[in-house]
């Protein structure tokens, strides 16, 4: 059962989260000419996230940051692990993708800022990490934050990682994917996608929103295909949820081109903050359960 019973821990964390921090991470990540999975920018973008998350970990003994080397392409995924205490064998996963794409070209100099897709998701997760570590939160389950490589070219990074977790018999309790969190294109605030996800976990996520962000409105929709990395985990039989920024038909028209910029989202990250707070509540409520 998905009990929501950690208000005294979660509520203070949510109030510490700031849209300005999320915005700065979006600006920094979208400053790379591109983050395509085969270019220098793509390798540098991965290293930037590794360094950023390492700085947030700043020597916490039970927090590690590693890069996952993929077969067949140079861009690495980044995995931060917050080791659990007395229920560490059970793992909670939250992810977004670090790569970007411009469908017009794949060269070293092709511009693909990917501010919404998916710097926004990485930035939402990074602000969750910041407040959880700053408050010295110690989970009972293990929590893994993953910045996936090569999502845009067929979910390659998450497919390899999800397969390895399955092969290694890792007990993944649940997975949340944040892909595009900052373009407010629809009437409602958070849209829970129902295909390639788990219905029971989606109900839990909906309850997290009504409990911790009661002014927000919730919609639902379907992608119709494996539209982000949650589909890789779903394929391995793990429960996933994909809270998304808009309804399908109103999705950000600027993605996958030079126009996917922070400026084109109003140079603010108020929408992404909702997703960062949802990620924090998901991580702490699931992470705090004992064996
Ligand atoms: N296809 C997805 C973007 C995407 C995801 C969901 C919806 I609805 C519309 C668009 C992608 O490019 N992810 O990186
Ligand atoms: Zn995309
Ligand atoms: Zn994406």
C-alpha cells in the first residue's frame, strides 16, 4: 500500500525548494551547444551533471555519484545513490534524460539547447536532491536519481540500465520519470500518463499531489508509444509513473529544435517547481518505508 505518512519530513523540504535554482540549472544545461549522445557537448553535459550532483553530495558517506558507461556510444548516464538504512535492498528510482536533439542535424555544432526537453526534468530532480541532502535526510530504502543518456534516439540509456537492474535482481519498488516539466501549455498543472505506467502507483502519485500540493489540478492522457524512459522500466516489469507538463495535444511545439530555450518558457521555472516538489514527495514517502 502506498501510505502517505511522512508529512513532518516532506512539508519542510517542499518549502525550501526554489524555482530560481531550477531555472539556473536549466540555463546552465541548455548552454551546451547540444547534448546529443555522440557529440562532445553530449559528453560534457553528462560530466556537468556528475560534477553538480557530486558537489551536492559533498562527502556524505552514504551518497555516491557514478557514471554508467554505455556500450556503443560515448555519452554516459549519471546515477546518484542515496544508500538506505534498514531497508536498503529495496530501491526507488527517479529519472530524467540528459541528452538533447535537434531533428535538423546531429553535428558537433548543431544547436539543441533542450531547455524543456529535458533540462527541465534534470533541474527539477536536482532541486529535489539539493533539499533532501541539505536537510540530511536518511532514507530507509535506497533512492537512485538517474540522468539517462541517449533517450532521444530510442531510450538507449534507460533500456540498458533497466535491463541490468532486472538481470541483477534489483528490487525496484517504483520509478518516476520527469521528461519536460517547465512548459505550461495546458489548463491543468500535472498530467499523469496512463500508458506504459502502473495504475496503482499513478493513484499514489495523484494522492501525493492532493496531499502536498492541494492547489494543483491533475489531468491524465496517453502517449500512444514509449514516449520516454519510463517505458524502459515498464518493459522490465517495474511500476512506473510519468507526470508530464501538458496534455498530449498541447505539448511544447519548440522541442527538438533551436527554439527549445529557457527564454521561450518565459525565463522562469514555476511549472518545473511543481514537478520537483512531486519528485521530492515521491522519493521521501517511498524512501521512508521500512522492510
Ligand atoms: N517524444 C518525447 C516528447 C514528448 C513526450 C510526451 C508527449 I504527450 C509529447 C512529446 C520526447 O521527445 N522525449 O524526449
Ligand atoms: Zn525529446
Ligand atoms: Zn524528453
